[in-house]
C-alpha cells in the first residue's frame, strides 16, 4: 500500500510524490545542461554547435563562458588537459544531481516508507480481534486532545434515574444523593477503562481512530 484511502491524505501524498519527481527531473536537467556546457567548453571554438532551446543572447553568453574555459584548459599540460576537463565535467554533473536529490530523498523517502509499513501493518491488524486491541492500545498513546475527540464519538452511557413513586425508606440505595456530583461524560479516562474491560464499543472506537489517523478510513 502506497497511498491512503482518505481523499485528503491521498491528495497530499500525490502532491508530495509529484513534487519529489519534479525535483529529481529539475536537477537531472540542470546536471545534463552543466555537462553539455562543459563539453562545449572543451571543444575548439570553431566546432562548437549552437545549444538548442536557447536564444541567441543566452547562447552567446554561454559561448563566452566556453571561451574562458578554453584558456583554463590550455593552461594545463597538453596530454592531460582534455581528459581532465572531461573527468571534471562528469564529476561536476554527477555531484550537481546527487547532492540536492540525495538531500531530498533523505527527508521524503523514509517518511513514505514508514507510512507504508505502518499502514500495511494496521490494515492487517484490523482484520483480527486481537489486532484491533493492539490498534486501540496504540490509539490510547496519542495526545490527550486526540483522545478527547475520540471519546466524544462514544455514545453516552445511560444513567439510572430513580422512580419518583418509589419510597426512599424502602430503597435508600436508589434515592438520589445531593452530595454526589453528576457523572462526567465520556473522556480519555473512560477510554482507558473501556480498553481494560475489553468493551467492544470502546475498542472499535479506538481502533477506528488509529486507522483514521493513518488515512485508512474515508
């Protein structure tokens, strides 16, 4: 699995992958142009062709750079000048491509591979009961604000209300106690309690929240 099921998450992944491919193509074109310019500089002036896709002014400027390169190459010993220029041209083009592309890949590629592995493992765990418990446990380790948002999706537990016709003297345990606070609504604590008690509603809510975080739920 390389892309999420969630449309928003999938769109961001498409944009990130497209930007990475454009970055690679851009620096490949720059490296090829630099190598071509270096080859042009190593040729005699009378044999230098016009560089395609460039205007006359840009081509003239590049030819001026090439003429300056002639003086650098001619300063080297005759047997080693052209060969050294060719080697430097290749090394320079390779470095011009590898350095920016390598820096980009060290940031982009590990994140994509990490998400792919997490999504594949989560999708496999979601198919079993024990796996959903593990997903629920992972969701419990998320920040409290995310747990609170998940707890709000849980249905409120019904509370028993005493029968107004019931005599409090006959059933004192069911009579309302004004000193007790009203039980709070669902919260992160209720999620932890539901996970410990293997409440299927809580486990499903936590597992779905983890799958939603990974973009595996639409």
